[in-house]
């Protein structure tokens, strides 16, 4: 009789451990999904600000059509890439950041534009949104780190394998050289 009690206690402890590990994996997965959603919300907000910014600059620098076209294309690419995951979004982000730098470089050449209240408000909102995107990326990457660690460490790796939990990709810039490279603007 005592062996039966011991066996039942051991089984109960093992079942409880499996449930706890499974629930912690689910919690981490949901946290990563929430963080990715936060990133897409901020990217959408930034994308919504860009047309106003372009219109503000166009009034002063209408001959810079190539820059406006690149920013518009890069904006569309980022919005499309968010549906494809972190790797594609990071690539599109690199392209977008370069295009945005070109737009601001054009704006630097027009003192009246830099003093324009509408442009300044849009620029401030964009800076605020960029800060929020950066915070969202850090939150997402922290969640991915925690989830991936939990998936790899023993004994939760057994539970993760049994229930098909998959590692997630970090949201990272692919090519630091392209981000650090100064934008070349020719007039």
C-alpha cells in the first residue's frame, strides 16, 4: 500500500511539473506574440506619419522626387514585411531607415522647412515613434530570449519537443555597416 502511495505521489509530482513547464512555455510564447504585435503597431503608426512628413518636405523640395519615391517604397516594404516575420521586417527596416535619413538630409537643406511648425511636429512624433519601436524591439527580443532558453534547457526541452514549441527569430539588424554608413545626398 505504501508503494502505491509513493508511486501516486511521484506521478502527481511529474504531472504537476509537466503542467508547470507547459504553462510557462505557453506564457512565454504569448508574451513574444504580444511583443511582435507591439512592433507592428508602432511600425504602422510610423508608416501613417510618413505621408504627412513627405508632403511637408515636398512643398519646399519638390524637385527631390527620387527621395520621396524611395521613402514611399520603403514604407510599403516595411508594412508588407511585418507579415513575413522578424528577418524580413529587419531587412525592410534597414532599407526604410536609409530612405528616411535621405529625407531628413533633404530637409536639412531648407531652413524654412526646418522651422515649419507642421514639419517639426511630424518630426517629433516620428522621433517618439522610433523610440517606441526601439523599446518594442527590446521587449520582443527579451521575450524571444526567454522562450528560446526555456525551449533549450533541460527538462523543459522535453516538454517543448513533445508539444512542438519552436524557437523564434530575434529582431536584429542584418548589416550594421549599412546602418552606420552615412547617407550621401547630392544636390
